C-alpha cells in the first residue's frame, strides 16, 4: 500500500512542486488549498502524512494542526513555514507536529523527512488494517502476525473456536499461548460466560486440588467454609489450565476423570458435581518425553490433545518482527507518552537476526526498554540491549601476525568459520547448512573439501 500524503498550501506553485515530487517518488498525493479543504478531505482519504503550510486563508496551519491532532492522532503532521518564523515552528512542534521544514522548500530535505515517517506509518497502517480484518473475522484483538504460519493458526482458531473440543496449546515460553487461549474463548459461543484461568505450575499439590475442584468445610485444616473450585466457576464457560505439564500424578488422575465424565467431587465432599466446561490446556514442556519418563499419564495426554495447537517460536517467523515492533512501539510510546517517529531499518535487521529464546515476551520487553531509555524520537540499534546486538555479531577469527594477511586468505578463513558455524547450528546436517548459507549443496560440498571440514556424514 502506498503512503498517502496530503499537501496543504495556498500557494499553487509550492503545491504543484511538492505534488510532483512525491508522486515521482512513489507516494500517493492529495492536495488542499487551505485548512477547511484539508479537513474535508482527510476523512475521505485517511492520509498517513499531512504537510501543511502555516499561513493560509480560511483556516490557518496551526488551527488545522490542532484539529488533526485531536481527531486523527495517527496522521503525522509536518508543518512548513517561511524563513524567520522558527518560533512558530517550535510552537507547532509543541502542539504535536512531528516535524517542520522551512521555506524555501529544499526537495532533498522534505523527501528524507517524509521517508522517515512513511516507513513507520506504513507499518502502523498495515497493523491496523490486519487487526481490523482479524477483528471483523475472528475477534482477535491483539494477536499480531501475518506470516503463513500465523495465518494458518488464525484459520485453525477460527475453525475450532465454536466447537467444544478440548485443546492443547503448545509452544515455547512467551510465544502467546495465553493470548491464543483467550482468543478462542472470546470467539466461541461461551463468550458470555467466564474464562477462568489457573496456572498449575505455581501451586502446591493440595492447594491446586482445592483450586480446581473446591472443598467442603473441614476438608483440611484451614478449610473453614465451603469453597467453589475453578471448574464450577467456569460452568458454561472455559477453563484455561496453564502449565499443565506441571501437575502431579494424583491430580492427573482426577483431571482425567473430569475429562472423561465431566464430573467431580469437591475436596472432602461426596456430592457429584457436573459441569459443562470447555478445557484449554497449555504447556511449554515436552509431554511426549514426560510420558516416556512416566511423569505424565498417556491417557490424560490423549484426552487433552484432542486438538493440538502448535504456536511457532518467534525465530521461525522473523517476518512478523517488523509489525510486532510497530505494535509494541505504539503500545509503549502511548503508555510512556513518548513520541517515536522512526524505527531504523538497522534495528529491525538486528532484531530479525536474533534467535529470541524468550520469544514475543522478550521482544516486547526489549521494545519497552528501548522506548523508556530512548532520548530521541528515533529508535536505533543503540537503544537495544548489548546481548541482542552482540548475539548477531559473527566472531571474526583473529589473524596471527605471521599469518598470510592477503585478502584471499582472510576471506578463506572467514568462509571456513561461517561454514563450520552453519554446520554446528544444523547439527551437521549438510543440506540444511547449505540452505542456511544460501548456496547449492554441490558448492557447499566442494567448500567442505577445500577447507577440509569433516564431521559426520549426515546429509
Ligand atoms: N502474536 C502476538 N501479538 C502481539 N503480542 C503478543 C503475541 N504473542 C504474544 N504476545 C505478547 O507476548 C507476551 C507473552 O504472551 P503469552 O503470555 O500469551 O505467552 P505464553 O506462551 O503464555 O508464555 P509462557 O509460556 O511464558 O506462559 C504477552 O504480553 C502477549 O501479549
Ligand atoms: Mg502463559
């Protein structure tokens, strides 16, 4: 989608000049001769950027700026003003203009300023657009993603939300399991009833049991009155059992019974309680391994794993990083009332190369921190924590003084390092390593030979 620019100026020459300039540089442009005309257009065309002259008949630039800031805060406004009125420009910035340019207009200056905003606002716009679409379709408020894996996931959520089957959501830390559980509940028919969640990993066994199923007065010391458990609370709705891999064998048995018969007793009680609850469980544990080690019951696993949802780690969908960054920048710049107008491409590159063991939560934290610490309205690599920046750096082998320092030799050493590293990262799988390096397998093989790199003969 092209970035849309609305140019407002009462001087026809200036208008024509800018119109021409932006059109030639791939923007979609609209023009207005004064503030009133501009306002009439804005609602129709939803521009990303507005460039406005200061002194105009009907409604001047400052008044227009104030209205636009209030009614259309997502539009980046750049004011342009005649020489000598720097104070007015400062005043405009205070009123929320993102930037200003001084007349006479310098084409390179105005182009580069606009390019800064264009990049940012195209990301924002894409985000909003995607979210609107998703909201219309599935009511997924805050799940950002546009890579094929995520779109597949959205389709799956949409398909399974209305039915009542038990769901097991699996994925690494911070991949968005809880977010997805919520999306499922809120787009299901159970939306009017509660979504009750319980983190099974944090409670001691007896407490967890009473949280899940409730207890009757006197069931244990301290049980001074009857208590309703989460299953009862969720009746008609959904229960989200987080960190299901952590529950003890005893509770596994009880849960299995609820899954099979939809009934249970409160702790210490004898009445059978029947509930209509949809169960969504989540874990970051390797349950198959836990089953092998007899730490997790296989029959319970099958009952939970009716519909498995695998949430991909962030490193497998690096293409989502720019829109996630834009999403979090918007969230935190609003929260901290900071103005961020530009995200450097270099920063996005570094973020995309990182492997994100903490996934989206880690990315969110990095952006929050960057915004808190940033001293300007531009986010750059300098605003990132060192570990993220350094984790991308390739260790260049030290050259010994007596070594051949010719370019060919150094390039050879570098190539060898890259190949060795790629092999290591791919568990010596040569096909994958070649792919990772973006070279053909036969080229890769000849390079192995050249550098006398051995390793297992997996391929
Ligand atoms: N696709 C996404 N779009 C926007 N924000 C996301 C997305 N996925 C996760 N988040 C955000 O990342 C953070 C972690 O997400 P969430 O708590 O759902 O992950 P989780 O898989 O349950 O993590 P854990 O395994 O640590 O419990 C939350 O703040 C969430 O809002
Ligand atoms: Mg979670």
